[in-house]
């Protein structure tokens, strides 16, 4: 029996140093792409997959991420008094069901694996999604919803994967693969940031995962890997053979909003998807050719 996927963990403890000084006093996950912050894109994507419970793994100075999903009565009362119905409607997506969102602290920057381990009480024995808000995916069907569809068929672990130039493998978690039907691949192994000559493939993991709770027993060992951090990749690799494990070449375009170029490209790409903005954006882009 495959357990339903209802939980998501969102690691948001990073300092956002690549976006200083903008992130000096605000979380990088609050940086907007067009008119929605990165954290809302992640929550909206999870909700599209039927996920109902959310855990933010945060750090000091990030309370505004929780505040964002709270009700701001003063603002809403003012908008109602001024009959700003469109503005009120825009706030609807910032609400979550009471009791459906929690936050835990990652008190030391010990890596993604450590961040997920910090959410262990929230996860319990249930399957869970991981969404890294730095990655946003423009697609017809939400990326995590695509993974959820695979999970509902196969159970076990499912990772969103994409092909990268072999010379860039040292920047990613790379899969060692078995059977491959062109869309879904069997995962035989995982290597964190291998040198190009050592990489078993050029299939890279992006910031979207569906995992079973089996990974927690390995994260609990707090073993350090690449970069002296507790690597989620290492713990996932240990579950191979215990649970079904697949990579899925998702449909869509991923933008790395942890980099300035990726963030800027995302602004343009998402604006061009908006009927209220696309024509004007195409117009002003002509000035910069």
C-alpha cells in the first residue's frame, strides 16, 4: 500500500549571500519573481500536488517567511474599505489552512541533509516532498505534481532530474542509472558533485524530491560528506535497494534563482507567461537588443 503524499519540507535556512546587500535584512526566499516571492511559488507548487502540510526549516532572522502566510488584518481591512477587490484576491494565495504550516530551526549550517533531519518530527513515518525555493520550474503541470504522479505508481523515492553538460557535473548531485525509458530512469547510485571524468552520467538532481521516511535513519547518523556537510545525497544513496528509487525527467524549464542570472531570466520568462504583462515586456526588450 503506497501512503498518500501530503507533507512537504522546504529548507529556507540559507543566508542568501549571493544576493547581498538585498538579503541583509530579508530572506532570499522573499525575493519576488514578478509579483510573488520565491517561497510562494514553492508553496503553490506543493498545493497543486495535493500537499496539505508544510514545514519550513529556517534560521534566525527568517520569521517573515511565516508572517507572509499569516493574515494581515490591518491591510485587508484597509483594502476592503477602499474596495480594492483585485488586491484582496491577490492575497488569497498567501493564506494557508490554520495549523497546516510549521517552522523548525536549523541552528547550524550543516547542509541539506541536516536541514531535512531537523524536520524529522514533522515527517514521522510518512512520505514527503522536498522543494528548494531557489529552484522554480515553469511548466504546464507543477514539477512536484509530476513526481507525485510517479510516486503514486511506483512508491519509494522519486527525484526530478535533468541533463547537464558533463563539464558541470562537479556542481550537482549526479545519478548512476540503470534502466531508462527516456522519461523515467532507475537509480542505481548517487554521487555528490563528482569531477566530470568520474561522473557516472550527466543526469543531475534539481531541487525537487519525493522521499520516504527511510532516509531519516541514515540522516540521523549525522555523517559528513562533500564539503564537510551532511549530504542528503549520501543518505538517499543508502536507501537504494531498500525502496524503489527513480529519477524523472520532468516537463518544464527550471530556473536557478540562487544565481543572479537565473533569477533575472526567471523574471523575464514568468512575465512573458502573464497576459497582462507579456506584450509590454516584449516591447521593452526590443530596446536592449
